[in-house]
C-alpha cells in the first residue's frame, strides 16, 4: 500500500500490487499544497498522520477517513511526524521552525 500526498490537499492510497487507486481512502482537511509533508501510519495501522503548512499535525482514523485529532505542533510548516514504535501513545514531529517535538 502506498500513500501519496497530493497538491490538492489530500492524501490518497494506492494498492501497490496493481497500482490501483483506492477511491474509498481519501484523507482531507489539511493544507499541504507546495510542501512535501511526510505521512505515516500508526504502529497498529489504525491511524494515518501528517503535518501541514500551518504547523498543525493531523491524525485520521483509517477506517472512516475522518479527522480523529489535530493540534498545533509548530510555528511554521510541520514537515514530518512519526509514531514511536515501542511507545505507541507518543508522536514525534519536526518543523521548519527548527524544532523536534515529542507529544504524548
């Protein structure tokens, strides 16, 4: 499965075996046009996470594709975010403000 951040402010999912677009899995609500914001899955694959141009971190529910949570993470673009694999309640974000932050 491949996740693709697009210039129309959404994340789309593709099946990698036949490179098919999964039209039921489109994640919206964030602003990423012009930025290469990183996306990641939670360790149990229940959630999808991404930063955005306004410094926010978005978490979507995988099954419903709805925004589960969003919060202001940085004073500028939140370019990267990832779950800690062994402490799954924690997220690390990095931004263009030069900071790396740990969230619980």
